[in-house]
C-alpha cells in the first residue's frame, strides 16, 4: 500500500497492537493490502500522467499505461529496459536528468523539473516531472515514485503568448516613434508660424507659446509659461473676456487686442482662438493665434471707415479670394478673382463656382471636402480665363460660421503658382538636358578611354617592343667584344619589359580590348582572374545565367564599369574575403548583383559624414545605371557586408 506524505511515501503492513497476528488476522491484512494496491493501481492506471515506481536499483516496479500516450512506449518497455527512460530524453536535456537522478533521486529528495523527450513517433514533447522518495513504515528506502505530465500544449501556448507579447511590444514601440515624430512635426509647424501662438488653460494661465510670442512680448518662453495670459495686453480685462468667450463658445475669431512689449512697443493683433480636447472629448484649453494687424489698423485710420476694413484686405490681396455657399454658388469675390477669370464681380456672384475651372468636377469635390472636413490645404486647380489662358493655383479653404457657430459657407483663397509651374517645368527640362549631357559625357569618356587604350597599344606598345628588339639586337651584335656596354644594355631589358607590362596594364584599365572583341562574359572572367591575382585573399564565386547574345551592346560597357567600380571598392574598403557575382536574365530583365561579406557601412551615416556617396563611387555607378534606363540599389549595414544590384528591363 502506498501512502503520500509531504516529503516522502511510506509503505507498510497492518499490525496489531501486540505485533502478533493470528492467521485470520494476517489474511485480513493481506486482503486490505491487496485492496489498497488495487485502488492505487486503478487510480494510477487511469490517470493521464505517466506514473511510475522505480526501486533503489533503478528498475521499474510499476509504470502506468499512460506511458504510451506520453512517450509512445508501453509500460512493459520501461519495465524490461530501465535505461529507456534516459534514452528518450532530448540529447540537450539528458544532462539535466542525469543531475536530477544523481542529486535528487539518489539523495532521496522530493523535486520537480521540466525537460524534453523524443516521442516514439519522432515528435518532441515537453514533460513536467515530479518525484518523491518511497519509504516503508520501518524507514527502509523502497525507491522513487514519479509522475510525468505532457505539458507540450502548455509550452506551445506559452511560446505563442511570448511571441504575441514581443510583437505587441514592437508595435507599441513603432507607434510611440510615430507619435514622437508627429509631435516633432507639429512643433516645427508651430515654431515656423510668424503669428504669435499660445495655449491657455481654463484658469487663464499660459501653457505654451511659440517663438513669435516671445518676440511680440519680449519675454522668454520659460517666464511666459505659467503666467497670466492677460498680463501682456493693454487691456487685460478684454484679454480675459476673449479667452473666456473661447471656452464658452468653442472659439473666437478676429478678437482685437494690443500686445505690450517689455520695451513699451504696442502690437495691434486680431486673435483667433478655439478650444482643443482630449481623446474623451473633454476640453483641455484654448489654442489662440494672433495676427499682427498694426499696419492694417493704420490703414483703417487712414481710410476712416471701419466698415471697409475687411473689404480692403480682400481687395488688397494678390490672391483670388472667394466665398462659396453650401450649394456651390459664388457669394463674393475680390478684384484678383475678376482678373484671373476675366469675369466681372456682379456676374461671378450667384454663378456656379466650378464653372471657372478646367476640371469642374474636381473643383466641386474640393469645396465639398471643406464642408465635410472643415478645411483643405494646397488643393491644386486650374482657373480658365475667358480668353482661354489657364492659371494654375493652389486653394486653401475653410468653412466660416456665424455668431451662433453655424456654417455659412466656405472661404477659399487661391495662390497663383503658374510661375512656379513654369519653373518646375524648366527644372525638369534642365534635368533632362543634364541627363543627356551626362550620358554624352560618359559616352565621350568611354570613347576617349578606348582611343587612349588603342593609342597605348598601337603606338606606345609598338615603340616599346621595337626598342626592346633593338636593344636585344645590339647586345647580340656587341657579343663579348665590349662587356661593359653589353652589361649596360642587358640591364635595360627588364626596365623595358616592365614598361611594356605597365603600358599593357594601363591599356586594360582604360578599356579592355576583349570587351569589344570577345564580349562582356569573357571580359568578366578576365577581370575576375586579374582581380584574384592582385587580391589573392579574396575568393570570387560567379553565377552567370545569361548568354552573350542576350546582353545588348549598349549595356556591356555599363555592366563592366559597375562591376569594376564595385569590386575595386570592396578591395579598398570592405575587408571582405568573399565576393558573390551574379549576372542573369530573368522575367524579361537583366540583373547584376555583387555581394561581399565585408564590414559593411551605414548608408545614411556615410551620407551625413561626407555629404555625398561619391567617396565610395556609388554616385557614378548609380548614374551609369540610370542613364542606361536601369534601376540601382544598395543594401548595407555595419558588420553585414553590402549588396549592390542593378536591373535593366529589356
């Protein structure tokens, strides 16, 4: 009978108080023991865990049928072969089991552990192992009672949970980076504004300002933040009324105030302010923008008519300004609109706004977006004059409201970008001519290289060969009659030979004749041989999957020059010992790839360090490829080598 104890198991027999049992008592005790063993076996045989009992000699006394489910082996397999228990453990975990047997089982310790085993079907299973020493009532050590539970599914779920958690962490980091980038972008826009911008808390404190506010007040930002917004105006109470109105109504527009600079200078401004909210819709504060209207106030005084103030601004604008109703009708225009359309103001008012554009449907879509979204920015359109002339413009538009906050229409301003369009077109044409010039320059350069190489071969090479022949002939004529002269002439032979070889090297570097005579594939093979003879520590593997006839003549020089530049860069800078070269035709395109296992570099860092990639010859390679209507790319990172790819569609 097996009994579980906190630290161990004890197995004993039934005894009488006197220790003397009659025959019937002994039979009864044996029956009780058999019943206990039967109950234990019923429990052990029907559990999902692999239950077992190992005697002090390491032999299985009992193994439950669940051994088949957990390990793939029958209980009898373990009883016949005790070492099977260790052999099926994953090789990487056998050391853990050996340590457990040595330190825990043999030292009669109760312990738990997890390890992997190889199921009979070849699959790997995770096992949670628990074991306890077993003792008799007399304290004799009877072995170890153990339980192996298959926790593979749990481990798989834990791994999936960890992976999901890691993926979530990555997404959170990416989102945080995006939000930080957006925050920096928004801040740059605020600081770029020439208008003083300020955020105000519900209790009238300054929460943040831009540089323009510092300039308007003469007070640094750190002193402005936390101070009373109204303290910087000639009429503090009016300033308080202004931001309070923004909190009450949600916004204020063209609210007149005068900012007092610390020097005493006054700046007349119109404030436009609106509340801003958090994600739950709760108002956090007011965002206010002040437009300096000092000059405009002076104009108002000169005109002596406040009622003409707004109109004077509209008419003074060089940009076309128009207000549009909800049904797309023109409500008002300025003089600039008349000039751009060639239509008088009284005819424009009440007409369809979209009628004056080359693309009426796009014009309608534009003002509809303003009504639905509240504003649009830099919306491209083209105004058609009655004469047929077209003016390219960018529209910036926003809805405007009455005092009750109801949308009345759209105010749209168009900026004439015709001149910019012409400039852009001229720039594109200039770039086109520059590309043509670069192409012609490269072609001329290759032609000059070829001519120079031919000149070295035909003239200099021939002359050096003739000199060598003449010197050798002179040596033969002198014979032994003039030893000193013979020695002097013989010393010239190596010099002349070296000069001939150097001339041949220069000729090949300028333009290998075999590129024109034998083609690009033979030239690549030759270049690789020359390269490995110079840089013997670098091993090149070539993968050529194209026929010579499949390479257009116009690309052969380009491919060679890119290959030459790239491999020379590898030799000079990368500290690589392996280069993989790929040239193939696939999916209607020719692809060139050059990969090394060198130290690599950070492309962005390289650009910021030297201002350009010319230091590595990347610009010249890119220019050659793109001028030949190909695409060029490079991938590299520190410690991971570099890959250069060029592709030409056929």
